[in-house]
């Protein structure tokens, strides 16, 4: 296994081994199982970044549960407030459902802080958030992560679903930008 990978113009160094990630996913899965037994939660994976974590987490869950995926598209609004987000792909009726939003990484928290009110407005029974990575030091929006995988410093990481300019999502392990 190589300790370094090159993606586009940058070099990344091994940061977290797949085995450590898988142990953490199983821990989170156990917590979710005990919190949601009999509630048939609906997992909502946020594409693209969360697709591998969502698949692993869902696979590790041993209670009745459903899964669906959404994509968040941001565009510049016509008002000076700037960006607005659109949720694409939520076909399920989420009224009265117990939702677990599955994210790859919470950085500033902006995406999540815009996504949650839109989902809440559809009257689910409950909403919780699972994220495999979080960078607490770069947070600008206050968001609560209920199932928090790894808290990492302000490093740019790739692998396990996360990309650098489109590439690196398929890396088995997680790598961090070397000169960070
Ligand atoms: P937020 O709105 O700042 O919390 O943005 C979160 C999104 O930014 C994630 O879903 C990722 O798509 C992207 N992101 C943030 N940090 C990283 C990173 O270190 N590697 C790859 N993508 C990242
Ligand atoms: Mg994302």
C-alpha cells in the first residue's frame, strides 16, 4: 500500500486507514440501531461525497431501514443574499418519517444549515445527522452532528467518497494534502 497518491497537481499522504474507518462506521451503526429499533428510519445520503459512507453505514445496520439519496445544487440567487440551494431527488414522502441525513464531511456547516430547514418544512417525525468527517475548526454555521465519525483538523482530505476536483473518490483509504 502506497503512503502517497498524486491527484491532478497535488500530492496527498495517507491519513486514515480503511480499517479504522470501518470500525468507526460499525460503532455509529450500533448507536443508530439502538436509537431506531422499531422506527424504520429513512437514511438520506447526500450525493456525491456520501455515497460510500452511506453504503457502508446502511450495510452495517441490522434493523429495518430504508435509504434514498439526494443531491444539493447551489445556484446564485437573484437577491444579494447570494447562494440558494435546491434539493434534487427527494421523491419519498418524508412526512412523519424518522430521517438520518448522511453526509461525508461537515466543513463550514453551510450546506447542512441550508439543507435542514428545507427538509424540516416537509414535517418529518425527526431528523438526525450522521457525518463520517467533521472539521470543527472551520465551522461558520452552527450545526449539530448526532453521529459524528472523525473530527479532523483543517486538512483537505480525499478518498472514501471525497474528491479533489472530481478525482480520488475511489481511494480505499483517506489521504490528506501533504503541504497542509
Ligand atoms: P460545508 O457546507 O462547508 O460544510 O461543505 C461541506 C462539503 O464541502 C462537503 O460535503 C464536501 O463536498 C466539501 N468538502 C469540505 N471539506 C472537504 C475536504 O477536505 N475534502 C473534500 N471535500 C470537502
Ligand atoms: Mg457533501
